[in-house]
C-alpha cells in the first residue's frame, strides 16, 4: 500500500487504531489516514512552522489531544 500526500519527507508515523494512522513531515503537515479506504481523511498544516522553515519531527496522542514537536522545541 502506498499513501500519497506529503510533499516532503515523512518524519513520524503513529498508529492510532487498526485502520487509522497519523503521519507528520517536513512539509509542515500532519495527516490522518484511513487504511481501509487508503485515503487521507484530514490534513492539518502548521503555518507557524512553515514560516520558521521547521518540519514536524514527531507526533503523539495524550489525553485525546494530538501533540507535535519540531526538532527545535
């Protein structure tokens, strides 16, 4: 299976459930993917990081919130 959407390198993938993953990348976006349908369900772009030219290094779920970090914080 190939999931297309990120325009730069993917830096992190997080399994959220049996059929949902989250990916983050150097294109300043976090994407939620439906593995059964093989589609990008939602895209969140971090405009602050794009202004600073930082990519997203990792994502994590904590208390039902999606957290992200770049390599500089």
